C-alpha cells in the first residue's frame, strides 16, 4: 500500500505595521489583530482598536513590516 501526503501551504494574514499618530506624528509598531486598544505613548491619541478580527487602525500606516 502506498500512502501520499499532501503539503498544504498556508498564508499568514496577520502583519505588523508602522503607524504614524495623526495628532503628534510619533511612529508605533502595531499588530494587525490586536486584543485591546492601542494609544500613542506620547500624546494619548487612540491609534487602533480590536474589531473581533483585523484591527481598526486610525493612524496612517507608514510601512508594512515583514513576518
């Protein structure tokens, strides 16, 4: 008896982003699927909040970082 195994490729949907605060311009690294609200460390502005899936990001995404 010959058994074959198949390899399933999975694509990661989660990413890290460099996000610029809209109020003060400070850059923060934010995960795409956060579990709690993220505030700017410098001015306290809300940068992102969880939505049950991909985060709602309120700052400007400056760069998508590698895995």
